[in-house]
C-alpha cells in the first residue's frame, strides 16, 4: 500500500515530496489509514521531543 510506504519512509527520516504529502493530506478522516497516520505522527513527535510537551 502506498500510504504504508510513505509513512515508513517518513519514520526513517526521509523528507516527503509534494506528491507524497498530497497523498497523506487526502486520507479520508476516520479511515484505517487516517488512524495509522495519527499513530505514526504521535510516535514520531514523542520520539523527537523525548515524550515531553513544549511549553
């Protein structure tokens, strides 16, 4: 699946190109892919900021 490939690349630190970003922006809200995107974003954010919020 294309979305899985894009998310895997992002987790490896690869910058998204315009086409990949558009694919992610067009994910239907409430779909399985939507929740997968949220999960990856949550994981990456928590990893980057050592599980701490910014004040």
